[in-house]
C-alpha cells in the first residue's frame, strides 16, 4: 500500500493540476492571441512563398530538360534522339501539356467556352452561399426545437423548403453547364485535331512513316472525349470544394477561432500528405488501360478488314487466340486497378470520414470547454449553444466534405494526366510529322528484295532531297527507299513531260508502287531532285478503286463536293454523259438516281467499280494520271475505249501493268529489273510485241527441246537396263548347261 501511495504521489500531474495547467494555457493564449495569430499567419505566408519558389525552380528545370531533349532530337548523330513514351505524372510537363490543350479548348475570353465557365462559376458561388445559409438555418431550426418554440420551428421548416427551390435549380444548372462544357471542349479539340490530322497527308504519315502512334482512331474518338469529360468534371470538383473550404473556414474561424482551425488544418494536411504518398499512380494505370483498350479494339477492326483472308485460310482459331490474349491482358490490368482502388478507398474513407470527423468534433467543442470568446461559449444558453454547435457542425461537415472531394479529385487529376499525356502525345507527333521528322523502327521488310535488305542503310533516312514544283515529272538521281530503310533502287532518273505516255513494268517488290508514293508526296524524298506538278494535276487510280460512303454522284466527283461541282459548271447530265462513255449509265436508274446513298464498294462489282473510277478520271481531266492495273477486270474493247478517251482529253498516262495489250497506248517505258536497276527508254510497241512473240516461240521450242532431251535420256536408260538384263540371263543359262554336262 505504501508503494502504491508513493507511486501515485510520484505522478507528475494530477487531474486537477492538468485542468489548471490547461486553464493557464488558455488564458495565456487569450492574452497573446493577436501575436500568436500574426505569427501563425506569417509562418503560413512564408510557407506559401517557399512553395511558389520551389514550383518556379521545378518549372525552370523542366524547361532546361526540354531544351536539352530538343537539342538532342535535332542532332541526327545523337544516340538519344529517339523520344521515349511520355509518362502520365503530375509534373511540370503535365501542366504544360494541360495549358496547351486548354488554349485549344478555350480559345479566348469571348468564346462560348469562356462564357460557360463564367456562368458555371457564378452558380458555384451561389450554391456555396446557399449552403452557408442552409447551415445557419439548420442551426436555428434545431435551436427552436431544443427550446420548445413550435411556431419558430414550423416557420424555419417552411422557409427551409422555400430555400430548396433555388438550391435545386442551382444544382441542375451546375450539371447542365458541366455537360455543356465537356461537349464544347470535345468539339474544339476534335475540330483542331482533325484539321491537323487530315491536312498535309498527316493521316498517312502517322500510320505508315512513324511508329509512335498505334491507334490514332481511338485517340481522336475515345481519348479526346474522356479528356473533355474529365476536364469538365475536374473544374467542378476543384472549384466548388476550394470555394466551399474558403467560405466555410472563414465562418468557422469567426465562430471557433482561427488558431484552432489552423492546427486542425495542419493535422489534416499532414494526413493528406501521407495519403498522397500512399496513393498509387492511377494516371499511369489509366493511360495503360486506354492503350490496352486500343489494342483490343485494333484486333477486332483488323479482323473485320481481313475477314475474307482469314476465312479462306480458316484462321479463325488463330485469330481467336490473339483476340482472347489482348482481352485477358486488358481484364488483368483492370482487375489490378480495382484491387488498388479497393485498398486506397478503404484508407481514404477511414481518414476522411472518421479521423477528420473526430478532429471536427474537437474543433466544435472549443467554444464550450475552453471558454473562447464568441457565440456559443460557456456564458451562452443551452439553445444558443445548440444552435452554434449545429451550425458549426454543419459548416465543418460541409468543409470536410469539400476537402474530401478535393482529396478524391487527386485521383481524377491523375486520370486527367493520363488522358492529357495521350492527347498531347498525338499533337506532338503530328507536329513532328508536319516538319518532316519521323521515328520508325528500322526493321527490314520480309517482302523486300534481297538486294534491298543488303543495302539497308539507316543513315539515308536522315538525308533529304529536293522537291521542285513543275509542270512535268522528273526524277534526277533519286533513290527509292522505303520507310524501313530498304533501298529498292539506289538511283532513278527519268522524265515525263505532257504527252509522254509512260509504261512501268517490273517484278513484284521492285519499287513501282514506292515510286508512286514518292511522286504523290506520301514518302519523303531521301536524295536527288524531284520535279512534280501540284497534287491537283496528278490523279491516281488503283486496281481496286476507292469508293466512299455517300451518294452515287459523290463517287464520280470525289474528292469534290456537290457545291464544288456546281461551281465548275457541271451538271448531272454531264455526269450521265461520262457514265455513258464508260458504258455504265444504267447504274443511275438501277440504283435510284444520283442522290442514292449506299456502300458502293459492296453494291457494285469490281468491273463496274473500275469503269466508275475511269469516269471519275474523265470528270477531273488531270494533266497526269497514274493507272495501277486499273483495267485488270476489263475486256480489250473496254480497255481500248478507256485509254483512247483519256488520251483524247489531254491526260498523260503513267501505267503500271503487265498486260501486253496496253503497250500500244504508251510511247515510253520504265523497266525495273528487280535487283536495284531501272532502264528508261522509248517504247516501240509493234517491235516489242514482235520481239516478245519471237522470244515466246523460242522459249516454246526450248521447252520442247528439253522435253525431247529428257525423253531420249529415259529411253537410253531403258535400253541400257534391258541389255544388262539379257546378259545376266545368258550367263545364268550357260552355268546351268555346264551343270547338266557334269551330271551326264
């Protein structure tokens, strides 16, 4: 007992002493409240200045790194000139990309988007003020209930219902403005991206000359929409909580004291920093999920594009394996994100709802237990204390909810960072392509000729030739190089002036199609000098014509529109005359007229499609026409009609074909030998036909001679084998006769 008594007396402070100490601290605080408040606010100001200084330093460092990367990119000899895939992180790069996209989505202060933002902000402020008033009204209603004032209580409830009318209208207008903002953001971004994507052949270069963007269709159609929705939601989820916290905390500081609110905010900030440190990189996860979604979609779109080939090869099982693999990879990643969200959500709910709630209860108790001057202190009545507690509790809950939404918005910001990274990467790649910078894995094509693989030279892709606008076509020492670096033809020189109809022949993979891609501006010129007319003077007709979804009239005048056709002074009767020229005028009546809309690639046969393509050529009547096996499904009579009509209209023909019947329509020939060489010379069709016929006769005779020689060898072998058997039989008969003599 004595030991226990000594232990009790040895305690440093008793309950009474603790209360006395706490009372003295409160009195000391109240005596120096102004000095303490100024010190706290000064410390807060210094912390904010230090944070701004650090942010400026990080911005300058990021700018220097970006400048260094740009210098390395412009240096062709640098080994680091290949950009890495940007990561979705909350850093200076994210804010720089976000500002760039915001300048596109909100082009000016007088734009529709800016006006929507202003009205949206007004409704945000109105809703916050209404919430503040409702908190005060709620306190008065509960106070009337505690004091037993029935009339005052009933009046408060009625007025509370009246306040609900503008409150619900404000909430509906906020939702409306958020959806309108998302739609306007998407419209601006989609128009801007499509203008860039569908200009200067960027859509072709993005998929064929550069490897950085794999699914541009998904980026334009899906990721832009997700970015717009995320941006519109983020404004509400950031502006409203920030505004709520500002107004509610000002009112709370008046009710319970600014210092208590400050220390509670400090604890909240510390716990928020811990939560932020433990938050997984959801932005990175979202960007990876979007990429996997694009891969899964690409597998299905590719299966649709090559459905016939897959069906003929019975490759559905193999395709199913690939599709299933891409899907399960996506699902595995989504499940991984869900598990991360589960653990993170548990942590957030505990900290935000319960830990911060306990801090709030302690804050609301300050005026009651510590005698801080103000409404609801110890000297107040029970009704006033109840009113003050309910009001402060409501304000604190609203402020806590605002801070919670602010914390939850961190995940939304990281998701926005993922979408921002992908959309900005698309814009960056398109900008590089417009200035002629491409990044492609230099893997030699399996279909490239052997000489092209052996001549594979990555350095040649860094050089550029010269393109001169002209009224004729001329290649002067121009290499034919694929984007993979395969040198198909080291140097090519030829010239086509108006009236010089050119026939191009050669084996597959020798560079014929590559020549047209360079001529059409699809591939860069890696050396030499190219003289070429403007694009409107060159028209290309492939073996399988390209037909758009639209009217029958649109198929003939493509790429012109109906209004452009009218401006040219061409009528539907003129189009009908063109169709009559190629002998397919009947399709107008059979398909319901020129305004009928169909999928014409499915509605018309290949032969009629080729004739329709020739009618399109006659409509435009260009100076040069590139015809790539465009009469493969036509008979000789139709083929003759098409070529003679084109020449009659003054179009210089450049034809790729192995059909001997087309020689007579050309005066020059460019022949590729398939091993890197090419010969350009005048074509004498009659003499060449005679030489070809003579060559074929000789080949037939040689094949006959080979057959005769083979038959002679077979007969000799048979004869020699028969003689050998006769000798063996004679020797066997002689041995038998000798045996018989011995026996006798």
